[in-house]
């Protein structure tokens, strides 16, 4: 190897320093060259590893973005589906409530109609009772018609006493002696006794006799 010495150009402005490498054995030079080769290979490998990691990181970043977009789309789809289901349920609920309200209205109207019919029936019955009471009141005895009613009862006595034989026929007692004003009634002994061999009138005969007496008195 030619030796390089420090020189100064004639300009005297620039100086060059030349390094003289010390002498080394060929074995050391070979070792150093091998180490340099290994170092360069390691650096290249690390660069490749870093490059792949960066690519993977970028790919992973893109995957996250895509996943985020998919999740957003899925969320929006679920929200839309939920809104649709809620809308359908709301419509069904509105229809059901409308039907229930109509049913309730019909029930209320039916109850009102039943109540009105009951009130009308009660009012009709009450009116009939009032009219019947008024009709009965015409035959009531008061101070004004007391004397006339007494005379009428004496003139037209009603017999309620009767006897029944074994055949179930009714035998009414004879009508009492007609009361005459100013004339005391004569007492007859054993007037209402039933004596064997004496013809006795049945209820039909008694009624027939009463009708005949009534016709005769009317004539």
C-alpha cells in the first residue's frame, strides 16, 4: 500500500488529514469483514421486520376502521329494526286500545240502557201503584161518607161463614136479618145451627139466591 502523507497545497488555505490504518493480520481483517457482513445483514433484517410491522400495523388499523364501520352499520341496522318493531307494536297497541275503548263504550251504553229501562220499569210500576192506590182510595171510608158506608154495610151484609161437608161442598150461613132503622132486631135462638133433615144451600145456590135478591131489589 502506498503511504499517504499530509500535504499542503500551494494555496496554503486547505489542509487534508489522511488516516494511516495500522497494519493488521489477515485473520483479523477476515473476522472484521465477517462481522461487518453480519451487522449489515442484521440491519437489513431489522429494517424488513420494522417494515413488516409497520405494514401489519397499517393493515390492523384499516381492519379496526372497517370493524368500526361494520359495528356502526350493525348498530344503525339494529336501531332501525328496533324502531320498526316499536312502531308496529305501537300501531297494534293503538288498534287494541281502540277496540277495547269501543267495547268499554258499548258496555257503558248497555249498562246505561239497562239502568234507564229499570228506572222506566220502576216508574211505570210506581205509577201503576199510585193509580191503583187512587182507585182504591175511592172506596175508602172517611168522615164524609162514614154514615153512608155504615148504612150500605147494613143494607148489604156479606156472609163469610160457611161449612164444608165430606164431599168438599161449602154451606154458607144464611144472611143476617136486614137491619131496619128504629126497629130492634129480634134475637133468634140457634140461628146458625145445622139441623139434620133441613135443606141447606150450597155456595152456588147461595150465590144464585143472592143474585135473585139483587135483581128483585133493583126491579
